[in-house]
């Protein structure tokens, strides 16, 4: 009471202290009612190019489907020149590179012999440089860093066997192919991302239908390659993925690694979890889950939103989805 009286006499405000505004946090995923929809598919690549979504490949021969957030419409473009699936698309200047891909039916799919390039502004595909025969595989992670496309992991014999820890880099201008130090873990069916001078290979599995282990041998450890020192980091310096899954998507957003979706032997439904790793704190946080679990697609940031589309709703081949989801990243 004495303090209250003194405060009133001195004119001191006793209004509650205002807390600092919280950091922007993601809202919830919303399934968008788009004009048109993408062709149902999975094991495809979802890529961002000039503020649009490009959905390429997947099982069977499909058109390239393009989503423009400004018009909220999907548009079908040219079909792929052949069946292309199980790859992570990489944007380099005016083109999207399709590497580490496979063709043909389950379970003994065939790795591609050449790098395939799609030119969005021309709506045109081209077969460019040959991939060394001894390094051909599908289901690999692919990223672009300082003029090179890096290819990590993959599997040489479809879903039968042949999971690898290979690490290579490819110069899209000259076709030069260089073999890099193997990654610490063999893995396929995953995606990779670059944050600063480090590459993160997250999720995936060792697929082996020969051993009746198509979905079960998932990888917990995230392998991290440091471009500055030219080495893979030791295991104790690398994070563990909280939710084990393969066929997952990965994207870097403002210095953090976002891992979403996927499939595993632990559940029939595709995963809907979105988990985010912050290298600065070495901690994972949980973001809102997808409305529909899905695998075999991607996550793409455009402006203040994160998008996903298509994919498979259960582990394995179906149901193939035509929905588009958006997560606003700021309130």
C-alpha cells in the first residue's frame, strides 16, 4: 500500500509491462481451393522457379504442372520425354536440372544415363551430359552450391538393392564430373539442402526388396558436409532426425533445415510431421503438421509461404494426391 501511495503521488504508471513481440511463427497448413489441380503423381520433384511451383516427373509420363500463387491456378505444360521419377530437382540460372533419377516400373527401376534439363521459359526438355556409368543411381539428394550440382547417396538397382553412400559433383556448364568423399551413411529416398557452407542430407533409408526391407531401414543421423573444410562432419556434430522417415522433403529456410512428410515401415499413412533444425542452437522444433501426410514430392518457399502439392497419401504407391497445401510463415 505504501508503494502504491508513493507511486500515485509521484505519477508513476503502474500499467502492466508489455512483453516483447514474439518471433513470427508459422500458422497452420491450409488446403487451397485452386483453379485446376496438378496431375496425380508421386516420386516427383516440386521445384520453385521465378515465384512459381513446378511439378516435374513422377511415375508414368506426366506433364509439367505449374502453379502461380498470384492467380491461384495450375497449368499443364509439356510432358517429360520419358518416365522420370525419384529425383530432387535443382535450379541453375534459367533451367531445372533432373539428376539422380530413375525410369521404369517397380521394383527394378533403371538409373538415367544422362542429365535431363528442363527450360521453363521455353517449356522444353533436353538431354545433356552423360553420367559416368559407374556413378548412375536414382533416389539421390541433389543441391546446387557455388557453380556445382552435388549428388548424394542413391540406389543403383531400383528398389531391389544397391543403396550407396556416394558423393559426387557435376559442373552443369562443362559436364565435368568429380567423385567426392563418400558420405558417412548409405541412403536413398531423401532430399538434401544447403545452409551457408554446409550440406544437410536428411532422412531416407537403405532400400532392399531383396532382403524384404523396402520401408524399414530408415536413417536417423543427418549427414553434414562442410564445404569450407571439404569434409563430412563427425557423427557427434550431426543432428538426429526426430521422426524417422524416407521419401521426405527438405528445404532450407532462413538458416534452418525444414524436413517434412515421408513414409516409413512404422505406419501405413504417409507422415505429416514438419520438423525444423536450427544449426545455431543445435535444436529441433516442431512446426504445424500437414493436413494430409504425403511422400514423394517437395517443399517450396515462395514469398512468405511454404507450399507442397501432390505425392502419395500412404507409404508406397497410393493414393496419389492432387491437393495443394500452403503454410503462411508470418502472422
